[in-house]
């Protein structure tokens, strides 16, 4: 089955989510480029961490907005995946704060857990940080089920590359993940904002 496009009048929520879906991945790529080419590498820099925070704000609005549009075809799964994704992007904000703090002070909290930093601090980051790529991949899977094959496949790829590239600070994989996310979310965001969605309705 090929992708089809439905036409609806966008709501205010759709316009907000659509705009966030355009801005979020672009900000994430900008953050990665700052980390890699201006600062100290992935997850290590004040500028990259700041822009990364902005990307988390936008993605925490965008991905649940996409999933809201998927509720007619996945009424039980879409809200659950939205919960996973939202938690993931909140945790992403924590990692960006750590990137800023580490660059400014030379202290990486995760490296000091158990050595002057309480073990409980680990739970501010993990396992929640893994929810972001999981949320992207699951959103992609639901899009595939809804007939939006290209953005769905790209989101699955972005999630997989994200979980490999960012924890391992592998720059090329991080950039590949960001580009896949842009290619997936920009048309989805534009579709939400204008009422032209590739999501097949039941």
C-alpha cells in the first residue's frame, strides 16, 4: 500500500505540533553540529547543550502531536507511545544540562555516581534517556501501520541510529540520525500544520 494524503482543517493544536515538528529536528541537528565542530564533541558543550534543550522542548510537543493524529488508527497504542516519547525528551533535557555543566566545570555526574554522587542520581538520566529513541522508533512503527511508509521508516531508522550514536558519541551516526529525523518530521509537521496528512484514516 502506498502513502495517501488526507485533507482536514487543522486545529490550533495541530498547527502548534506541526510547527514544533519542523523546528525540533532542525534544532537537534544544529545542536549536534555545535557539539561536533564548535565545542568538545557530542554531549559536551554549553552552546550545543543550550540548543539541544530547545530541541527537546520542540520534540516534546511535536512527537505527541504526531501520535495524537495517529489515535484514530491506534487508539490504545498512540497515547502509550506518546507517554514514552515525552518522558524520553524530558530526560534528553537532563542530558543537555549535563552537557553544559560538564563543559563548564569538567564534572560529568554520571561518571561520579557512587563516588561522591548518590546512586539515586543515576535515575535522573537512566533508563529514561533510552525512552527518546524508543519513542521515535515506536512512532515510526505506528506510522508504518497507518500507511505513512516513508516517514515511518525514517523515524524507525532515526531511533536506531540515535541509540547507537549518542551514547557512544559517534558523530557520523548522530548526524545520520538527525538527518533521518528531519526527513521524517518536516513533511509530517507541514502536513499537520496545513491539514494535509499522509496518515491513512480508518
